[in-house]
C-alpha cells in the first residue's frame, strides 16, 4: 500500500451509515451501570474490612455510594429519554397518588406538598408510565420551591368524565428563566447547579407516548404550572 493510499483510508474513517449514536449511548449507559454496581460492592467491602481500624472511613464510603447511586439513576433516566418506552401497566388513582406523596416526601422531607382533588374510582391504563412523568415534574417543583414554599398537586375530573387533569404548581422566584425552552422542553437546558435539565423532556416524551397533553405555564402571579390532560380513552 502506498503512503498516499494509507493516508486516504485513514482520513475516510467509518461510513456514517454504520455509526449509530443511539446504540453507542445505550452501550455507554449499560457500561456505566455495571461500573457503578462494581464500585459499590468494592466500597462496601472496604467499609466492612476497615470498620474496626478506621471507623470514620464508613462515612466517606457512604458519600461515594450516594454519588454512584445518583449516577446510576441518571443513566436510567436517560433510558426514559432516548430508549424505547415500555408499554406501561394500569394503575388506580389512589395507588398513584399515594406513591407520589411518598416519593416526594423521601426526596424533599422539609418541603410541604398539598394534594387536592375529588375521590374517584379511576384506573389509568398506562399509569405506571404516567407516574414516571409526574415524578420528574415533582422533582423540578420540589427543587425550585426549596424548604420555604409549598408544592400543590391537584387533579380534576369533569362530570362527563371526558378527561382527567393533573396539575403540579410551585412558586419559584422569577418562574422559569426566559432562556429555558419548555413548550416543548429541550433536554440539557438548565441554569441550576447539579441539575441535568432532562426532567421536563422526559415528562414530555412520556406524555406523548401515552396520549397525554402536557403544557407548562410560567406566570409571575400564579407560579409555574405543569398541566397534564388525559383523554377518556386512557382511563376508565
């Protein structure tokens, strides 16, 4: 092979039709999850072995494990944003609300949340997927509200049962910054430190999958409202 031919082949690289970025990203997330699991096992072993000789090391190991858990959770959330979504399972309204209340309390123990809506015997066809979207919106609301303000979670069912509406309302200072797109949201747009900017995008993608309309409103007087409207065919 001549020097010129070798240089030509090197410059060509791989054809674009065999480079699948989605597949590459999926493999990277899988590798990261394996790495997190392996390192957590190692950290646990270190903490056990050094418990008697270095008792303070256990606290540092817990910090490492917490960061690894955050990284693993991040890869799983990226799956919701980029991979094929599961079909989802039916979920009754009471179970959905109870689970969301417990989830919010575990993430924001010092932030108040108020639930308000009618008691109704409703089963949401793909409720397990809806929960994932609502969790992302609650995470945003809790982080934006802090400890001094209350997050409101409302639901509404008209008499004709033509739709089921959920609203998550919070009151952050200044609302959503003007430079953050939210109708529709775009991933990785955030001005908050240690925040990934994918929550609203995950919720939006899931809502499209389950035939649910998601509208975000940011108004100075009423705060930030995430409203999800589920048509009658998606619940019974």
